[in-house]
C-alpha cells in the first residue's frame, strides 16, 4: 500500500484534516501515517481527541510566544529527520499556516509529492492576512496536487499558471467536519454556557486572533465589546479566547467586570459548533468561522479589510467591517436591532462544500499516485 502522510500543527488544520484522515483510514489502497508538528498544543490536542486521532509522529515544536522563523525551522528540521527514516509516498498539507508551508518545503526538498488541501485562496494582499497569504502562495509553487475548495479558488490558481490537470475542486473539508459534529449536539461542559443557551437571549459569538490585528486594533475590538455590552444589557456576548498571550493581553483588560461578557478557554470543536448554532451574530477575524457560520444561517461580521473567502460575501451572509471600534459597535447594533437587515443576512447557504470533500480528496490522491482515474470536480455555487 502507498503511504500518505497528513502533516498539520494548528487547530484549524486539525479540524479540516480530520475528515481526510478518517477517509484515508477507510481506503483500501492507501495507508495513513499522521504527523503533527505541535505548532499548537492544547488547541491541537483538543481536536485530535474529539476525532479520536492518535498521531504517529509529533514534533512538539511549540514555544511560548514563538516566532514565525522558529515554527518554520523547527518544522523543517524535524521533518528532515523523519523523512530520512520514514518516507511517505505523498504528504498532505492544509491551508496557509507556517506548519503547512514548512511541511511542504521539507517534503519538496526530499522529492516527496505535496498535496495541498484548501489551495488557491487569495486575498490579493501579501501582508494581509500575514503571513498566511505568502505561505499559501509559496505552497502553490511547490505542490504537485492542488485541491481547491471552490471554482473561485481554482480560478486563482489558473491565473497563476498552475496547470489545470493538477487542480481538482473538492469543496472544503471544514463542511464535512461541521456537519458531522453539529449533528451530535454536544453538551457544554461549562454550566455558564448551558445557561446562556437556555436563557433564550441573543448571543454574540466573538473570536479574534489574527496576527495583523494584534496590538492597537485588537485593543479596539476589546473596547468595542465593552461598549456593546453596556448598550445591549440583554445580549450575551461569548468570547472563547485564543491561547495566545498577546491576544489575551490586548482584549481582556478592556472588557473586565461586565457580567454579560462570558470569556471562556478555547472550546472543544463540538462545543464551539453548538455555540455557533445558538448564536444570533458572529463577530470574528477567523478564516474557518467565516466558512462555517454561513452554512448555519448565521450572519458574520468579519473584522478584516479583505478576505480570501469572498464566496459568502457575494452570497450576502458575510460582511467585511474592518477593526475600527466605532464601526464594530455600529454594525453589531444594526444587526441586533434592524430585523429586516438581519433577515437579509441570515440565509443558510453552503458555498464552501457539501460534506463530501474528504472523499473527493482521497480519490484525487489515489489518482495522483496512479491508483485511480481523475475524479469530477465539485460544482460549487461560486
Ligand atoms: C496560527 C497560524 C494562523 C492560524 C491560527 C489558528 C501561523 C503563522 N499562524 O496562528 O494562520 O489562523 O494558528 O488559530 O501559522 N499557544 C499556546 N497553546 C496553543 C496554541 C497557541 O500556548 O495550543 C500560544 C503560544 O504562546 C504561541 C501563541 O499562542 O506562541 C501563538 O501561536 P502561533 O501558532 O504562533 O500563532 P497563531 O496566532 O495561533
Ligand atoms: N474553534 C473551536 N473552538 C473555539 C474557537 C474556534 O473549535 O473556541 C474552531 C472553529 O469552529 C473553526 C476553527 O476553530 O473551525 C477556526 O480556528 P481559528 O479561528 O483559530 O483559525 P483560522 O480558521 O482563522 O485559521
């Protein structure tokens, strides 16, 4: 059997890789060997535990307040050693984290074909998101198979002269993970969250972590949350906060003492998707959350000036609002208080996948390795 090695290191990669690992483990032609870099620790282990994934190799690279260069060099060094004793027939990397680009490089240097999942996303601005736009462009240059989630991402790859025969449109595996997980209706472990869900109050779900928003912009996000909490006393604001101390230092001092802001540790994926499903409005700078919320019919305000995920903006359920404090307060208040406007954004649409992206991914890998024919592209909404 040919050996396929998924390599990942952060929470979102783990969520999006989990359905692929499950599909690889069921394959009759491929053997799956899982490697994690440990770029995240608690937030990565949380996902592996939920999906019952026990990695075969763990580079354990995390350092507190790690630099991009340390993630890159520690990953390449660790994989260099691993590939010289355990060489897969292909590696699978996901998205645009530094783990994914470093893993792609390490494999490329060893002559191992790279399969890039969630290929072709582009914001068009090399510095936003940073370093992700640069990371994914580099990976596109050295990958052998590009799995684009939508026709929009395929068009981006074509525009960069990636050969058409090397691109397959699969849908995004995040929708596979979401549909499977949300159906389980996983209970909250924190009684305060159960209370919020049972209260019938409107819920504003907030996440923030983007590197380019850290510092003053993120402090402004915190101040905006405090103002919204003051002006909307019946609203429950829930902020599952990223493990990054830089994020905590920017946001938490701005919001202290408000009883209608519930700050939690990062939630398990099961709990987070349940919280998404009981939320009224989502305020985020996350990539994955922009993909998930629309399929649950939740309006999303994205605290960025651009996005590499324009499909849900086109569909009308995602709005780019930037990080200006006044604008955040205004946009949230409008969604909460203007029913007609709210309804215009609260449409359940699924531009990112149909829940079968992992099966297409495995079939495309089989084809790359000479074990099957080319599959049909997923026909996405956009
Ligand atoms: C990384 C990715 C980003 C992705 C995000 C998902 C890069 C450059 N960035 O950013 O693309 O959107 O993950 O969340 O690849 N930490 C812990 N425990 C954890 C996780 C993080 O302590 O489980 C702390 C550490 O102090 C670490 C810091 O958070 O130094 C930042 O983590 P890092 O992976 O460098 O950056 P993220 O902002 O999480
Ligand atoms: N998520 C989670 N628990 C949380 C917050 C987010 O499981 O407390 C999930 C979310 O559903 C999405 C993913 O984490 O699938 C997004 O991760 P993040 O925002 O850290 O990274 P990005 O998608 O921006 O790269």
